C-alpha cells in the first residue's frame, strides 16, 4: 500500500524547524548564568560594621590579604612572595599617605603578616590589622 501521491523519487525536507535548537540554547544560557553566580572571588571576605554615615576610604588605603595557604593579594591582585615588597611600594607610590590594611586569615602564618608589616614600616606607612566583630 503506497500513501504517497507520486511514486517517484523522494525529495529531502526543505524546511527546518529551529524550535528545538532555541530550547537547547536557552537551557545552556540559564545553566551558565546560574553557575557563574557560584564562582567565588579571590581574597578574604571581611564583614565590616554598618554606620549611618560613611566615607569612601578606598583611595587612601593599600589592602594586603594573606590566605591560609600563604598567598598574597595587594589591592585584589595576586602577587608572589618575592614581588610583595615591590607591589606594596608601587601601590603606596600611586596613593601617597595611604594606610596599609593587613587582612590576614586566622590560619595564616604569623611570619607572613609580620613580613607585610615590616614592609609597611620601612615605607613609614600607617598600619591597621583588619578583624571581624564578635
């Protein structure tokens, strides 16, 4: 039994439905948007107390973060142990009179924090150790 009108050659389908392709693209877009929000930032998160009035002091500070693994971050950029002094000095030259804020992890080695403080003392910087409130 033949249901085709003409029993000749079979022609390929000329129309292509893109609805399934757009569904896949939409699902991939949703997947990447959701997973990108789970990417953690480098550095140490410090919860600072809230105040009714605030002053923007980012321009007057040089922030050095020390992780538990011994990694150093100067103003959010990772630096090597050998280049730590040069990075702090360059950041201080860009912001004269800046305060050195040391954000050390509680599991970091004390030697690393003392090394950063010695660099700040050699540059005659004011130093502050960042802590969390209980």
